[in-house]
C-alpha cells in the first residue's frame, strides 16, 4: 500500500505530462526499440525526442508572419 503522500506526489508528477498512444507495425516498433536501446534511451524518450526534433525543424522552415 502506498501512503497518501506518495499518491499525491505521483499525481503532481503525472500532471506535468500527457499520455499519447501510438500504433506501429511490429517491425517498425522493433526497429525503433533497437535504435532507442542503442542510444541508451527509453522507447518513450526516443520517440518524444525524435518527434520534437522534427517539429522544431519543420517550424523553423516556415516563414514567420511579420
């Protein structure tokens, strides 16, 4: 059993994140998992980092409105 303080701390921590579900083919999931392992990252961290990098790259390519 966890204490009320532990449950409250977990709730505060989890409130900083949003859960996102991604469906991948078995082959793609295995490929990405191997890449994450090789990079020393979790699968979630690897996917998040890759998505963030792409989003930043694509946003920087678009012209800014004056």
